[in-house]
């Protein structure tokens, strides 16, 4: 049985709460607030994705003590006609962004907010839900002295003799479930952005009792605490109490931790990773495009060299989204392409592939030195080639030798299967100039600009390629900035 181990922080804690209400616009400096040069931008949206205009937003900083929460700073502003608002001259620190409609209460929240962020925080209005979970306490700890709460938002809830707790009216979004015991507070951040029911069942957590005593200031991005953040996937079944609620494991869990002051997604053993694409958005942009600003899928065929390779869906005026479907998909939507390998001039083999840029926003090449694994789910027929394009494998070679990029060739399985590519698997193809020169992955891995999936068969062959959940392990969002 897997469990979440919570790492403790001192009881003095600063977070913030951003509340959305129908009222007039004003700016208030709350007790303890001070001016700075920080800025926070928010976008308030409804279930249709449109912006909500003319609504007041209140930003608060809150101190958590051993007995209660108190407001130490407060600012207000209003959303514009497009649903955007901004807070200027904020002091340095972390905040929680949330939304509240008076008739419904707090309906959205996100605690991953700092006053120096370079991105806009999106708040999605929706109905609140109920959290149910279990905190595992050490022997001898009186459960009546432990409470669970959402900082600055909910009154503390008691924990029963078996460690179970219930938090009602919790908004969707990123929330810290906080557990207070004497002078120690543990934090379990949970993220939910789509509810299919009324109750979210949170997996078991273990309370840590060896923290400092009311001397440090807590931040969601705290770098001195070796916390691992447990975040639930967006889709879950909450119609009935699941069997794992009574202490069993919950399989749909993501993990986060702080790396260089930023929150990054990690796997169960603490290694960061980035989802290159899961195709659920149904468009040609990758999941890293919001970070890089220029990452989208392109389709290349041998037509420009006189070849006749075709693609299904129809390659006439071919658009990438046509191949993204939820029919026979792995999860949500998947990519499904059929390559009909054609004929080409005698000196050229037929080819076709999909390619996307992985170049960071601020530089020309991605350093994949820390990559520990490249994984994806695949289903299809015949061979494909996964290519990691590096300028170092191109710079000293004639265009006719560029096919010798670092790559892995594999056969698509008939049913959906997870494919794992390790760095040691990535090599220059046999017979290439690069292989003859002894070029290896360690020599080029710091200069990757594109990742490609290519059909790897002969004229007249058919290659069926289904892809989903393409993940680069060992790197984080920060590597693409």
C-alpha cells in the first residue's frame, strides 16, 4: 500500500486568499501589508471558457497560528470586460488565488501563486465539493487534538478515532489540506479541476511530527522542506465510496515537488517529468506549447522529393487534428495515423513522419542530459522510428546523411502498450555516417531541437501508429523556459 508522507512546517504560515464577489471596485491595504514591486494576474472564467467581467477580486495574505488564521494583508480589484484583473505593487511572497460568488461560496482556488510569476492564474468557476480522507497518526497521539482545514478558508474539521476527516464546501482547484497538531502543521496539496461527483476521496497521509516549532514562515514554494506534493488527476468517480477509501491505495495520483524554487511534476520516486502531449485538447499544439510558445506538430512526407507516400486521414490538405480521436483511444483522445508507404526516386527511400519542436523559449536547443526515460503509449502495425534531432548530428554532415539522427526503432504492438526508451537505447542507426564516426547520445543530448515519430518501412507497406501520453522523464517545465 502506498502512502503520502507529509513533511511538517512551523505553525507560523503565510498564504493568501483571493475572493471573487459582486460589489464595487476598490483597493484596500490590510493590516500588516506593505508595498513592493510584485504583480499577480488572474483570469476568471466560467464553464464555457469565457471570461467573467465586472467581478471584484480580493487578494489576501493570511497568517496561520496555533489557534486561528488572521488576515495580514488585503487588496481588491475588478475583472475587466474579458475577465482579466491584476494586482500591482505587491510585497514578495506567495498567495492563494480563489473565486467566490456570494450565493455559492468559494468555487475555485489556486495556491500556486507568487507575486513575481510570469504567467496568468486561471480560476474556473464551478460548484464546491467535499473532501474525505484519512490521516494516519502515530501511536499515542490523541486524535481529538488534531484538526484538518483549508488555510484561510474553512473552519477546522475534527478527525475521528480512525483518522478520518471530512471537509465540506471545498472549491475546485489547487488547495492545501492542512493538518494541525500542537505547534506543527503538515500540508497536503490536492488539485482538482474537473468534478464528476460531489465527493473527492483523498488517499491516506502520514502525519510528520518532527518539524520546527513556530519559527519559520511557510510558503507553497518552500525550498527548505523536502515535501512531495500529492495531486489527484482531474477525472475521478465519486458516485460511490471507493474500496480504497478504507486505507487502500489510489492509483490516479500525480506528484509535485519544489525544484529551484518552482513547483514541478515528479513521478512516484521524485524524478521530474514533462508531458510532451496527451492529445486530449484535440489540436496540433503540444502540452509544452504554453511554456515555449512555439511547439506544435507538423506532418512531413516524401512528396516534396517526388514520393507518393500517403496518410490516413486523407493527406489532401491534411490537418493534424483530423487524426486525433476518442475512438479506440488509450485515454481520453489519442493520435491515430496510417502511413501508406509510396514509391520514390531510386536514390531515396519512402518516408513520412510527425515532428514537434522542443526548443526552450529562451534558447535554441533543449538539454536532455538529465533525461532518465522517454515513454509513451503505442498501438498499431509495423515499425516506427523515434528520432531525437540534434544539430550536432547535422552540423558536420551533408544533407544526404541527416537520416543518421539519434533514434530508436520499434514495432508497434497490436494493443495499447507503454513503450519505455532509456538513454542507453538511443543510438545512431546502423549504416549511417554518424554511426561510422562513433557519434553517441552523450555527445549530442545537450542540443536537441525536435522530436519525431517516423514510419520505418518499405514502399508498398502500411504503417499504423497510435500514440498517447508522450512523457519526457527527468526534466521539468523549467528546462523549457
